[in-house]
C-alpha cells in the first residue's frame, strides 16, 4: 500500500477530516467552496468496473478456484472531465489494477462468500504467505455515468469507454468516452499548504461493502478539507511528489478531483488514510495528458456554465438564462444547466412581481397623502369662523 513519507503522515494524523455533504449546495451560496462544487458537479462521473477472476494461483503453484459469485468483482470509483473531447481522468487502480490489487479484491470476495472474516489484515496475510496472483483475470465491462447533480437535474447518461490510457508511473489513467463537448475542469499545479479544498466523488466502499452513508447510487459526496502537506510516495519507482489532504475520503473516492475555491483541480484522490487522504498532483495528470496527446481544455459548455452561474450569483437572471442556453447548445446533456436556467427564470419572475407590488403601493401612498392634505384643508376651513381675529391696537388720545 502506498504511503507518504513518515513526516507527512505524522502531520496529517493531527488534522481532523471534515464531514461530507450529501446534497448539492444552495445555488446562491456565497461560500467559495459551495460555488466551486456547483461548477464541478457537471464534470463528475461514476466509474463502475466489472472483473472476472476465475482463480488465484500461489507462488508454489497451488490453485484456489473462486466460486461463481466470488470471481465476479465489481468496483467503483470516480472520474472527472479534463478535456472537452470526452477525456476523463481517474485513478489507475480503478480501471487498470495490477495483479496484486486484483488478487486482494478476489481473495476478499472469496472470504466474504464463504462466510469468513475479510479484514485487510486477513487479506494481506494470505497474499504475503502465498504470493498468490490472479489466473485468467479479465476486465468484463466499464460503465461511465454522469453524476446526479441534485433534485430536478437532467437524468444521467452512461457511456462505455472507447479508450483507456493508464499512466506508467502514477496512479492515474485517462478514459475517453464519446461525449464531445462535455465540460471539463481546469488544472492548477500549485500545492499551497492550507488551501481550502473539496473532493467530489463516490465515497463509499464497493457494492458488497456498502458504507451506508445515505447517498444515492449516482450522488457524489462533497467533502471539505485542506491541502495538508506535500511529500514523496514511498516504495514507488520513480519516486514522485504527492499531496496529503485533510478531506475524509472513502473507498469509491479514488479518482475524485481535489478542487479549490476557484473550481480548479489541485490533485486526484488515490488513497484514503485514517486521517484524510492522499492525492496525486495535477502535475502528474498534465504529464500523462501530454504523453497521450490530450490538450487540457475546459470547453465551451464549461465556460458558458461558469458565466451563467456568475450571472446568477450577481442576481442578473437575464444574463444567466442566456449563458445556460449557450451551455445546453454546446452540450445538450449537461446535468445542471437546465435546472439553473429554471432558477434564473424564477428569480426574474420574482423581480417582476416585486416591481409590480411596489407600483400599487406607491400609488396608494400618493393617494393617501393627497387625501390627508384635502382633509387638512377642509378642517382649516371649518375652524376659520371660530378663530378670533386680531385687529389694530387701540391708540390713546
């Protein structure tokens, strides 16, 4: 298992991870991280991968056949858009795991379906003792599905990847789906310690080990924290830098973007720890994209959606509606643009009603003042005969 250098781990251990948010934040929130979450959600995908592992073979040749249920492994993770050509990024171990990872998943399944304890310690002990590796393993299916962006959002669509490009050095992979125009997220390669961040991912365990967190199958968890420290990954060749985060990531968050208050990706979640998580740096992702010939572009849909949200935040519903229309033209299956356009329409209607309410109130106020003046005039006229008048002072003779 990958861990950061001892100094980094010791530091992270004292940082309490933040809780997750199960629902999208309010669209008129003033909180920068809430706004970043809204900009991020349309670029988030759930990745579900099915593997078939018929057996495990120990180093001495002993074969452990796996039952019909145990041999079928279904794991899930998170991906996010990195280029408008349908390119997504995720963790390599989600879509292209090594033999050690597959063997661990398969043996855990074996323990579960035979009714035995299936702790990490039990799995690690078996693999260390036997040196077992998967036999005849194959990837059966990969499904990439848009995240559910909240009540009223457009229904999520599912694609099967046409290409998977694993990194030879980092725990990263690129996945391409036929979704031209899909919005992508910008990268930021800086790693300023203390920067507030969120992760947006499917933070639950596998289908077998449900975390019971109350989230729907396609609802990503929005988790808050900060960049805790940078350090090197041990036992890795080549040695590379990674980021410790105080975000309470869970199984299923692998591949989730670590996003700052501007909606930029600072890292990619690859591992959970007792006190947070570990993320590959955005630099590693850029280098993988460069190797694969993929240009990091956010695309017209992302730009238009950001413009729409910024207009909504400054309470300019007309500009917001126009920007959301442009978003849907650029990417018709955008998960949030239609919902936010309806929100902008509601704001515009509320303004019209408010202006309409103010007009009759002003007229009534004017009539009231006029009536008061007239009443005062009548009162003065009625009192006039009873008011003694002063004549000229008598003069002495």
